[in-house]
């Protein structure tokens, strides 16, 4: 099971961008996704998770999309003056920082416990209470 699909990439970044970044070369998008998943699995395995994850948490799908997009984008050359491309690079940096924290054991993957077993959150709910906002406009 892949952590993301070509359709996920196209939904996130647009069909035209994915076609352009892959230069319409067959297998390029699949390779970018496989490379992104391998990178994620490396972090997860270092953090003590059994890989590949199944089911795949939403945040892992998102990070796989971001990393696969960067794999495609760097394959055609990144224009550092393009704010959109720089934003994509930043998304990949965020993904790698998060995954690095998972590998260090500082963050946990939602829905997974120690040794990669799937866990469900405890029953119950959280109650939040706020105080009334004070009007300080007269002071």
C-alpha cells in the first residue's frame, strides 16, 4: 500500500504541474512516490515503527505528497525565485523535521503505539472552558 497516489499529487498541486514536473516520462510519478515512501519508512523504522504503515494516517499521506512533489520538482530544477516552488520546498522541510522528531521518539504517529501496533484513542471527550473576555477599552 502506497502512502499516497498520483491522484493525491494531482489534487494537491494540479494535473498540469504534475505533468510538467514529470515531463510526461512514464514511471516518473510512481518513482517519486516510492522514493518519498522509502524516505518516510526510513524515519519511521528508526523510530521503532513496523513499516509500511497500514492503515496510513492522514498526516503521513500529506507528508508523502509533499516529499513526492519535491522529488518531482527537483528533477526538473527548482526556481528559487518562484514563491510557489519555494513553498513546496518548505513543505518538504516541515515533513522532514516532523519525521525526524518521530525517529528521535519525540513525536508519535497518530493511531500507532509502541512497536507500531495500531491503537485507538481512549473513550471520552475533552471539555474546554473559557472565561468571559474583559473589556479594557476604558482604561
